[in-house]
C-alpha cells in the first residue's frame, strides 16, 4: 500500500537543539496580555536564536496559555500567502516575560513563482489514481512543499474524498509544475491497543459515574458530540472513479437521552447479538471516556476550558457498521437494505484534514475529524476506556506535534514519527488509567488468551524492537516514558505528564521527528519544569538506545535476522512515494558482520515479500524492488537533499534470484562489512531472514562452495522458522500478500473491511 498508515514526518531535525537554555533566554519587562505585544516579543525571541527567520513570512496560528503563567506562541510559515507545509516557529514565554525557549524550522529556498503550470483539476485527477477517494479541483490546495534535505516545490496538496466511516484519510502532494506525485500518504490514525482504568475486565460491575463534560438532554457538549451508527435501511448513491453505485449505509443518530434525573442509563449488550450492533450503552460509554480524556488534558494544561483537539465539537461514532457483501465483492448485496449491516472490527481516529482543509467527505452527513468505534466478534471497542483514551490522544497529537509517518536519519529510514504517535497514545492512556497494561478488555477480540495488547512496563529498545510497524516500534519509546514516570515520586508524576504535553505544544511545526528529536524536545521542557523528570527520562532514553540516536545496526552472529515479533513477518521496506522521495528509498536496518580470514565475497541472502502497494491497484506504481548496499570499514550513512536520498555505500547490487540476495567482492584488508536492503520501487515491501554468507577464495580450480553462515544476535532477534508471507508495510497491517483491485467505491470498502479483519491477527 502506498499510504503510510500511522496514527501518523521525515528528514529535518529540531533547530536550536545544540543551544543551551541560557542562550535561548532573553529578559524583558513584563508584557501586557495584549496579543500584539506578545506576538512582537515572540518574534523578537525567535529571530535572536534563528537568524534564518529574517525575511521569512510567519503567521501566528495559536497562542496556548498554561495555568503556571507560561504562554506558547506558534507561527506557521507562508510564502506569498501560501502555506509552507511543516515549517514554522514557536516561542515559550514565562509569566515574567522571559523567553524560556524559541525555535524555528523554516524553509529559505522557496519557489520563484506561485503560479502553477498545471491546473487544480489535473492535479485532482492525478491524485485519484494514488488514493482511495475521488477528488475535484476544490480538493486541490496550492501549497509550498519542502523537499527532504532542503529546497521546495510549488505543489497541490490534494485531499481526496472518501465515504465517512471508511478508515482512510488520503493526502497526495502533486508538483504544480511537472504533475509528478511528490508524496502519497494516508493520514488515518488507527488504533488496536489501549489501556483503561475502568472496563468490563478490570471493573466488571457498571456504576453511575459523573461525566467530566456535562452534556445536555443528549450526549452533546460544546467540545464533544456522541453518535450511534443505526441501520435504518438507508441506501445512498455514490460515485467514485466514474463508477455509480448504491450503498446500504447506517445513519448517524443520537440514541442516548437523559432520564428524569439527568442520567444516561442503558444496559450493556456486548454479546455479539444483532442487538449489540446498535446498543446505546456503547454511545454512553464512548462519551463518558472521551469527556474524561478531555478533562485530563485540560488539567495538564492548567486551563479549565482549553480546547485540546482541533475539532469543536469532536465527533464520536459508536457501532460503526459496513455493508454486507463487500468482502466477497457482491455489490448487489451491498446495496440491499434488507441485509443487515456488518460490524466494523476496529477503531480509528480520522483527522478533519491534512492540515489544509476538510477531507473526510461524508455520505453520512458527518463533517470534520472524529473518533470511530466498531465491534469485533468478541468485543465492542467503545466499551474500552483505553481504546477511547488512545484514540483521543491521537487527536491531541494531531493538533500539537502533527507527527507524520517516516523519518530519515544517517542510518536510513525509520517509522519513528508514526511509532511515537502510537507510543504517546498508549502512554497518556496509561497515565490516565494508572496502569501500564494496554487493552485488557479489547485484547480478547484479538485472542482469547491475550491479557493485554501492549505493555508499557517493558525493556524494549533500539535496535532490537524496531521492525517498521508503528505499533511494534512504539513500545521502546512509550516504555521509556513510563519507566521515567514511575521512577518519580507520586506527586511528580502528573507534573511529568504536564511537561510532556507542554512540549508537544512547543513543536515549531514539523511533524518530521526522530525518536531522539522528540526526546530532546521533552528534555528541554523538563529541564525547566521538572529537573528530576529530565534526569529520569534522559537515563531511560539512553539505556534504550534512543539517545544519542537509534542506530538500527544488528550484529550478525549465528542466526538469520528477523523481527523479534515473528507475527510481523518481516522488516518494512517503504517505497519512495511512501517516504516522499524520488529514486531510491533508504532501508530500515543495517547488518554488521566481522570478516575473518580472507574470503573472496560476502553475500546477503533474505526472503523478500511484496507489500500491499505492490502491483498497484491503479497500475501506476513500480513494485517493490529490493537493492542491497554494502560498505566496508564503517556503517552506511544516508543524507537527503532536494527530495532525493544519497548514501556512501561502497557498492550496490540488485537481487540475484539464483541466490536470493546479492554478493559483493571483499577488498583486501577489510575486517568489517555493513549491509542494507533498500527499495528502488515506488511501492512498499518487506524482508526477513537476513543471512550473511562468506565465499572463500577459489582454489587452483574454481569450485562451488556452499555458503557458511554466521548469523544474528540473540539479544536483538529471534530465529525465524520461515514460510510466512505476512508482512507489514509503511505502518499498516503486516498481514497481506495480496494487492487489492479497487475499481470503485465498493471495492475500496471491501478492501478496508478485509484489512480491518486481517489487522486483528497482527
């Protein structure tokens, strides 16, 4: 699949990270609370620490005030009135008028003209071929798109429309001069793992509990709005890719009403019966937990009426259902209103936009971003407090850090932004619940014997627990946060949470962050707000290989290298379009092997798997094409400039199908070799069972030599028994070898329905 599914940037690092706090601090007279004075103060502070902002157009986008008197002023960069995506500045100013932090991530190499060569309707047509939605000229927004490694292009950010409830939020960046696709991603934030203080497992007896955000006669407040997906046999026409169809859909209704004592009292029905598919208890449970999460983040900010997510109100939907017959491709059945809708076995957050405008087109009449909850065969996801907290945190991240999907550092590509999005969702859910186990109730929808989906009380670290799948790669980061939190005195833990949340609102604009980037951002705020927390977090991040950086080099010993979690199938190999590059996409990991004796060649053998995006359903993406890189003497180093990645490998080679890998001549005197699998294709792939073999020097007459292996480290990998064609690509489910034939909307929805079910097993 081309879209990097994450519940969740790339390339650049937070500027000013090397500056000391003293260098950032400037003093001034205490300013009045007027916006103009505050803005001038912030602009001056930013200019003092980052000279590149001079002559750069910055527009103030938000002013966040905290209960301790701190104010964070955020700016977005523009160029002749167009947004420069992912670029901006931020200043944190104390109550006394002291600048505690100033930072900027701006682009100076800007397009000479803002007049496009191609028109918006042409960009929309191009985007349709790269997404699951339909698009028109109105969905194409002219922007300035910074390239990895510097430089920028005038581009259209096209936000195709998809039917409401379909877990997809595509964004396609189309070059406004050449018509090339610069990036194609899905911004959906899925959920599969959650922690909760109250659920049918840990608190099996329902109780009448106070609601944090008081609703009216129905479950609606100024900040959240709860709905139920009810099957009223509605059939609506849909047109996508020129294909006209009718689809049986549910209606978004509020079924919960207050009784005579202003309470919402309905019995739980989570037994898999038809009645459970539209039970009102789901709607009540969802609203209660979402209001609790809202209140939690308000307390962290210290502002009682803060709006902590982008949408007001934030739409909540329980009991999401999809048409019958979609998985089998029976379109007539999908349009039959007399056939019962099928429950959707998952939950997800869908943002209102890609940061530019509304994209979640609504055949249900629902606009804006929202949290969507379905039902599995064994569990209703809206019954889980942590499912709701997890998804709600994704909405908070969308408003603050705006984390993307992939990041490129010196060692290659990594899904750190998406993984940290998942990790933060788990962390704050656990902090609210005061429980490191994520998903005690929802886990039973995945497997009867599973006691939790993820556990924050872990020892996961880099590189052992890196695979390119965002949920799996989240635990080393969330585990470090949880470890640091629990090492503090109980009275300091809420202060620690508040400092992390404040840091999230201090982001200068780029969602392209590595583990180390966000770690340093957190440490900078903790140094001021909770020094003991800084020490604890710095220790945890260092011990887990996050600081100074997540190197992702596996030492080769005596076993084939595969991800530590065998259910993942292989390491992800995202394609160029997924990571927003032209040309070769860097690899995720490197393998280091010692060279003993004087062998003639070194061979890297591995099992390669096509990802969901290979053999593109629209026929316009090159397939996963693995390429092997080799460097002798030191690790391979990557850099990015002008939207292209380059490396310093000594040699590259395509895969030789006769050996299942690539072979390289070993130069005289070499004692070490580093090997990496990169992707020359536009579509995603995966690989596993990496094996290093050395071929000895030929005798007087050439002889065929059976490769002798020296394999993976047991501390970072497990031996894989092979035979599994299940992979995860670009942060989405690793459970498909299929390419999806999406000829029209119904095919799209069928794919998503099938994907939801396959994700349950990953």
